[in-house]
């Protein structure tokens, strides 16, 4: 069939986008090098959780508006090519463009005049211009005249794709006016308002939206550590900051992570004139698992041979996405203390223990992910009944409304009976 759009990378960004385009009648091809993922999608099965995605996949499959391939060159059959590949950073704060460059190398021989290339994933400042220059250097394309390049950053929260794709303003940073118009024409089919700008503005807007959230979450995490130092209650302090105060706005603490927040500061830090500020933000958020471990040791003594139940592997509530989750770091730190770690998560694909198996006879229970299902009074009741009587609950999210990061089950039980 004649193809309107190709999506290269059918992960959590690319696959819902491919389905959204197909749902609106566009002819779509999804390209991915993960054969297991392609096999699942081709058989009509979503490989991860995203509300509404399975229904969209069913509709697209039934309508025949989407096909799948493992060959990047097949993407060149489409008028528009959207690249949703990752742009990780090296360990020494240097952006890694190898995935994008590899795809460009595959596409170069088969690109044709008039096509649109869109960078959808979060990218470092200057990457869109790099892609335009790469096409100019290796194929003599004149970007903005006979081929079109734009950055249209993904801004949608996990678990809210089909809600926000139609409502969030869609930023379009085209290399030249005609590139911007071509990208806008493609994305306006999804229904959201279009905001035209330059590529560098689009890149910085996306990066700094994530940096803003990462920084805002670091403040309550830093406050949580300081409250422990002074034997103060972080939740009471946050309430004092925010209550009826027009200049409040302190967020709540938690295990702040995820692929977007945890790495995107590096896109700015790589060439920063104020080096260290964002690294400090990262260090605060990255220190929360160690804070939890140290807090348990303060209250329980040595963790050697102690059973610690970790509730939650996903980086965010009510998703199955474990990428860059701090839960894994927490587990490794606990294991280095020779604790016996038992893990339960009701959403992730990774096999975990049942809830009852995880908490039974536990010396400590850590709410690592604030899944809604893990924050109910019934869950707390089950922990009280199943864990040891003097067990400690570490709940930086305040999922149970106890207003204490660390609390003993005996204290919770006594408070409930009072």
C-alpha cells in the first residue's frame, strides 16, 4: 500500500504514535529491530501497558492501516518518517547520537526529494541542525527546499497518550518555514493545537520542561533528608510551606526517576556555563534509595538476614515501565547490606512475588512505587497482619496517609486503635 508515515522505533513513544496516526486513517508502517516486540505487535498484542492502545491496535489491524517491518530502509516508502529512537548520554556527560546516525546512514541511499524527517524523542540542543547538515553533507539535499526536517518533541506522560495527544499543544520546530509547515500538516491530523517555532527552541523547551520537573522533585527530597537530620516531619513541614500561602507550592518527596527525568539534564549539562547545578539536582534524587536504606538501618540495626519487602518496580505509579527506576538501585543497595529482599509489583512484566509472599514476616516494607493499588487501607491492613509486629514501613510517597516516611507497624496499629 502507499504509505503516509513511517515510525522508526516502536517503543513507548513510537508505537502509540503509530497507532494514533493509523486510527485517523493514515497508512502507517512501524519499524523496529526488536523481533520479539514486532512478533507481539504483528499478532495483535500490545507489548506494554498504555490505556487505549490495545483497542487502537485492534482497530488498525482490522482496518489494515498499519504494517510492520524490521528494516529501516522500508521506512523510506513513506512520505513522512518519524524517528523515535533514544538519545542516551555516555557516563561522562556526553550525548550519544549513534542510534540516530545509524538510522540516517541506512536511510541515506533511499531517501527521496519531498520527504519529511521528524525527530520525536528528546534530543540535545543542535541535534535537529545536525541531522539537516548530515543530509546536506551526504546527499546534497537542501533542507527546507527539497527535503524537510523538524523536531516535534514528545511531551506526553506515560499512561496518558491517547488523552494528551489530542489536547497538549504540539511544538513544531522546523528547519525553515516549509519544514515547519510539512511537520505541522502531519501532526495536525491528531487534533492538538500546533505551535510553530525554531528547532533550537523546540529542543530546549522539551529538555527544560523535564529539568524543571526533576528540579522541583529534588527540593522535597532534599527537605526529606534534612527533616530526618533534625528529627522533623517532612509532611508537616511541606504542609506549613503550602497551606493558604500564595508563594508555596512545595511538592511531595518520592523516588524520582524515569528515562526522561533521569538523563535529560545531561543534554544541558554537556555544554553548561554553570556546571554542577543540575548534577547536584541529580545527586539529590539519586540519593533517595540510600536514604531509605540508612533510615532502615537506623531503626532496625544491621539488615543482614532481615527480610525487606519492596513494593513497586516501575518508575511511576500505575505503569509497567521499569526503565531507569530507582527501585532497582534500592534493591541492589539492600542486597549489599545482606538483606533478604522480596519484591512485588502488580503491573510490571518482570516476574515478582505475590503481595502476600512479599510481605509475610517482613522486617521492613518499602513503598518504592506509589501504585494506586498499593496505597489502600486494605493493603496497609494486610501489611499489619502479615509483617512482623515491629516491622518498619518506609513510605516516602505517604501512600498510606500516615504522614511519616518511617513508621513502625506497632505505632500505626496503636494510632488506628486510638
